C-alpha cells in the first residue's frame, strides 16, 4: 500500500521540465529579412516615380522672342493712330461678350413700379446697330430681365425742404447691391456686361446723384469693366393710384435710358464716343468701316500684348516655384498659343490676325490658371517631410535595427568559426577527417 502511494506521488513530486527551445535557424531568419528589404527597395522607387511632380519643359526661347519684339512682328497690322486709346473703363478683349439688360424696381410693393418694358424694341433703336457693326470683332449674346425688389445698400440723404433723396457720388462704387440683387445670367464663360435701369421706390423719388461741390450729377454712371447704371425717376401720376397698379409708360419714356446704355457700351468696348469729325455720335448709329478697322487694330495690339505677357508670366512662375507641376496639358496650351501668334504674324488682314490672337489669349490664360499648377503652389517640401515622416518613420526604424542586429550576429558567428578553425588539431597521418567538419 505504501509502495503504491509512493509510486503514485513520485510523478507529481518531480519538477516539470521546461519546453525545449526552438533551434535558432539564422538562415531562414536572414531570408525573411532580406525579402522584406527587397520589397522596400523595390517599392521606394515605384512610390517615388508615382508621387514625383510632372514638370514638362516650356518653350522659353520662343516666348522670350515674342516678349522682346512682339510689336515689330505685326508692323503693318498694328500701325494706327494711338490718339484714341481706350481708357481704363474698357473691358479686356474677348471675342464673345454677354450683355445683360435688367430693369430693377427698388420696391414694387410700394406702388408706382415699372413692371414691364419692350426691351426688344428699345434695343433695336439704340444698341442693335452698334452690335451689328462690331460683328467682325465681337460676338454678342443679349439677355433681358425684370426684378421687382432691389433694395439699396448705400445711404440715401434728404435735402432740407426739398422732395426726394440723393446719394453721394463717392458712394456710387457700392450702389450695385450684389449681395441682394439677383444679377445671375446663367452658366457662361464669356465676360458679362451688366446694364441696370434702376427705378427708385416712391418714397425715394426723385433720386439724385450729388457731387462733392453740392451740384447734381447726371443720373448715370459706368462701373469700370463691369457695366453701367441708369437711374430712372418715373413721372408722378396725375392722380393717386393703388400700389397694385403698375405704371404704364410709353416706349419713348425709356428710350433715353437705352441711348445712355449705348454710350456706356461704347466706352466699355473701347469705341470712341467722338468720331474724327468732332461731332457727338447720335443714338442708334452704327460704326463706319474705318472705325471698325481702327478698333480692330487697337484690340489686336491689346490682345497681343496681354497674351505675350501671360506666357512670360507662366514661364517666370514655373521657374521661381520648383515644386509647381507642369503637365502635358499646360505644355500643349502654351505651344498652341505660340502657334496661333505665329499664324497671326503671317496673315495679312487685321480681322484674321485678331481671331488668331484671341485664340492664343484664351489658351495662354487657361495655361496660366490651370488647376494642376495651382494645386501644389502652397505645398513646399517642408510640408511633405511633415506628412511622410510619421508614415515611414515607424516602419523604417525597426527595419534598420533588425538589419543592424543581424549584421552583428553574422560578424559574431564569423568570428567564432574563425576562432574554432584556429584551435582545431591537425589530423594524424593516415587518419580519415570527419566529413561533418568540412561541412562546418
């Protein structure tokens, strides 16, 4: 019985042996480490090539040649009298414009509003002949609309003892209330010129414009490079009408306003208001062929200078900002713009040259404002390091430490093998060496 208990207790009393350690297979470990480094060494060049900026070369020599002597390349076409240069109010040249004529009522609910107009007839007798004569240079799209509520954002003043209100001439720059006036004209890439006929509310009539010296200014003004405004104070009705009854005005009541629109359009397009004879142009008069030719030459000179300046600015911007991307699209547009300039220099007619320069101007502008160039404009190399260091740092440090550790183990093993070969006794004569020693 005692022997049985002793035998049963002996296994429990014996201490548990530790599991045998796995053999250290340095060969497999090094193959795994080498495979990881192989993936890294192959992946880094691939990542570098896919994230590197594309910088296509630009034809700098051609641009420099045009920038230095563009005026001498079109001598016969640009030769014209420069005394009728357009002032600063003129819009930048474009082959197409959109004209928007809008009737604005400050508050139609107060009554006495102009809720309708025969815009087609008014345009036919004023602006239409001018647009028809400019057809060789510009293409126009005309749009009209009527709005019933257009509050003012400028402060109106009242004269002591006098009826009506006035606005200071210095406040006219804020007269157009873009925040509350719906002047949208639909989706278009063409420059839009807004012509506004503003009808004040009854409580503000008559609305005047006062100069700094206290005198009354004309009831119209030009917004440089944007359009024109005409303030129209309707005549007071013979008897009081309810607010729901709109004003019924004859066509002749609004015709003077459209004649002002025509003069404003001439100024915005760079058309001289006074012909060589000195007499003021009458309303609804078309331009003569000589005036159209002079205007085309002036516009050709302006568009050519603007195109060359834009191309030179593109090259300068690309050279100053090394991390700016220049893709194939930008390169292609710049080269196409230069080709159009060369075509303009080889033609013999002003209208044909202006058409080529207009295309070159559009291509140069699209290249300069290409979204791919602006995307990395404010993303310098310091930002790249700040973004990629937290990503690659945790991966690179363990790999480098593992490589260093394995290199130390390899040197230690090499040193041990060299030491073992140095202390091993030579075999006696006739003794066969152990083949395992050769393997080691």
